[in-house]
C-alpha cells in the first residue's frame, strides 16, 4: 500500500494505526506504526523515526506554502490599496450666454455650444451619477470589463467604488442636496449599486461596480 509521506493516519482497511516496539535483534526497541487491526501485507507498517522525519519535512513545506500565500495576500492588499483612490472634486456645468461650460474643481475643462441643445435652455431635468460599460456580448458572453474598481457594491468602503456628498446647483447657483435619488442597474449580477447610509458626513452617497462576467453573469 502507498503510505505517503509523514505519519500514517489510517490504514487502507480503515483501522487506525498503533505504535508498537520492535524486539528483533536487527531493530531492538525501535518503535513502529502498524495497522491496529491486522498485521501483514497491504496494511500499515512504518518505522516511527522515519515517519516523524518525513512529517517534519511535510509540515515545513506546508508552513513555507502558507507563508508564501500570506505574502501574496499582503501584496494583493497593498496593490488594492494603491489602486483605490478617491477623487474629490466639484463638477459644475456653467451656462455662459448660449454655451455650457464644464468645470472640475477650479479648472474649466471645455464647453458645449448652445446650438447642440434644444432642451437645456434653463437647466437640466435629470442628473445621473454612476458607471457605464459597453457590452458587445462577444461569443454570446458578457464582457469582463470592470465597472469602477471591479468590486460589487456590497463589498463596501476600500473595495467598491462610490460617490459621496452628491450635490446639484440650482438656478441661483447654489449647491443643494438632490432629492428623490434612487439606484437602478441593468444587470445586477454583473454590476450592482447600493445606497449608502444617510445622515453621515458622506451626505447622499452610494457604492457601485462589479467585475462583469462571473459565475452569476455568464
């Protein structure tokens, strides 16, 4: 029978091994493992010292593997921490005559000529926050494109992406907290969204994102 390396835990017959002492001239008082039910061919027999020497090597290898796995996990966490960044910015759309300007923080990024619009004369009727991907369903499968950080919304802070302190600008150019905000998603098994806790320093907030194709999103 194949005993494998290390201390034998069970004989092929199902019996637990026992430790006995040899009384032969060749191996006097040498301990050994033997099947606890039957002594003979195809049943456990292994010298005690050899089994424990092998066990030491097996355990040492397992510890080395565990240490490497732990190091890999720490490296993954460090990468995740570096990958997840927070963008704090005030994004404004400013109307200047007939044109609409996009301002991020204190920087004017660009503008849309007023002639492009026929329904934004006085302001927007809806504001949306979140993420969007293109899914061509190549080969009949959903895209593997990440949304946000690639983590689902319920994984929370430091993993999933989020928006916080959502505000809009009213007709008097005053920042106000939006009302009637609600979450919506098209493929919740691929990407999802979760409203954050209200009444915190985060204001109106939500978590969102996902990995795209996965076992629940083929």
